[in-house]
C-alpha cells in the first residue's frame, strides 16, 4: 500500500505575498499524493484562505525561540526528528535556520526556494548572509529560483553547481485573468471608469516603494486629465502611503483598495499596470497584469524587462519617480500603442507563464526528492 509523502513548508510569514500566493495556487491545483503542511514562524497564516481545497494543514504544534539562533536551531532539529517529514521546503532568508538545523543531522531532504531579497539587501547581499547562504544552500538537495537573475546570483555568489539550481518560472491560471471589466465593482471602490486608471497590486512593504509611484503619479495627474491611481494591497506602510498621497496628490485621485483575494475583478479596469519596487525577481502581479492584456510600466528590477513583450520593454526603465512618470505619461498618451502592447503581453503570458507548466515542475521536484522517493 502506498504511503502519502509528508511535505513541510516553512515560511517566515504566511502573509499574502508573492511566494505565499504562488504556493497557495500550487496547493490548490496539484494532484500529487502528498500531504502538505505549512509553518509560519511569525504565526501569520492569512494566505491559507487562498487555498481552494483541504490539501493543506497548519503545523501549529511548535514554538521556536525568537532572538536566539542557537536555541532555535536546537528546537527545530528536535521537531524534525519527532515529526519526521519526508521533505522539508524552506522559503527565503527567514527560514534559513531550518536549513541549518538539518545540515549536520540530515534528518530529511531539503529544497530551498529563494524568491529574492528584502529591503536591507536590495542593492547587494550582506556579507554574513551571503556566506551563510553559500554554506547552507549547498547542503540542500536543490535551490529553486523563479528568475534568471537569481539563477546567476546562486551560481556566482553562492557557488551552487548547475545541477543544484532549479529555475522554475512563476505561472498563473491565464484564463482566470481574461475577463471583462466589472464597471459596477470599479465604481463601488471609487473608480471613474471613464477616466484613465493606473493600478498596482502589491504588499505595502518598504521594498515595494509605493511612495515612489505616488510621487510619480503627482506628476502624471498634472499632464493626464482625470488620471487615477488605484493601490491594491496593504501592509505596514499603509498609513504612511495615505499621508503621502494626501500631501502630494489631488484629493480623491489616489484610491486605496486594500487586499483583494481576486485581483482579476479589478485588473480589467486598469489602463496601465505600474510597479515601483526597489527589488523584485519575477513578480506574479506582473504576469497577472500581462494575462489581463495590460501594458506594464515599472522600475528596471529583476526579470521584469525580460518578462514583458519586446514592445513593452522600453517602458521598464530607471529607478526613480521621474522616469516612472515619464513612461506612464507616454503610455497613457497613446491608447492605440497601449492596447497593442497589452495584447503582446497577453500572448507572451499564454506562451511562457502558464499554470500547468509551473505545477508540473513543482510536482516533479517534490515527487523526486524526499525520503520515500529515495527508499
């Protein structure tokens, strides 16, 4: 009789962010015979509501000491020995202690998923973290990266051999985002569908630098009559962003829509999708906007300039409010060009960023690694 493989996924937080949304999408669509458990080190499990089936359980029977790495590693090691998962999957720097706990004991196989870096490493890796990653990640069975930029970093900075790095592009349910505009819903959150709409979907964290987009928009609204900025998402920066918008933008032009489980309800109301991050790799929000046939204007970070269509690439440039504003004004200034670019983006999303491709890749990875696969 076959036994289900038990896979433990560890996040620093299971808040509604890019890696958590991707994971929730995977769990909702995978058909493999695995039991998936998730542990959030900060106790936040908001993204669990995005899972559309009962394949996910919460591993809430552990309490790791905060602020004492040695004690935390000791507790993690004991937990892994007691629970004996068939596979441990860790996500980003915040879960590195779990990798370290498994390094010497080799309690179970480990896959590490690296989506990018936080605000404190947006320009360069901290030396101590780089050395830790170089040591810890080389002990993993494989390290998964969603972008070519990260793949280069994994090989150049962490000296991971080619066979230990798995490049898996993010994928989405493209058809879910090919839908008509819901004018009634747009009006319900304060949007005027007859006026130009710039939109962003992002957690309001420092590295997303939504303040840069608000500053850019203050210049756009002086040039584009009736322009509106819609911000979908929330986070620790919400209050500060609202204060900034009140100070530099015209009243009522910046709309804070909060978190939205189904962004496809609002994306068709956007004329342009904008991103103003200091650091990204392969953001799901950009793929979703592309699937919705939207043109993209963004800072030039991560893989974004390569993700979008060739026609859209010139609008992915710079890292300041001025270049963002200039590109937004150009894009909104020509409806025909923006429609053509949006159609090209949608075609590329269908071709390269499908959900099935991503699901198959993770299924293969999780099935191949693990104690049951090795027995």
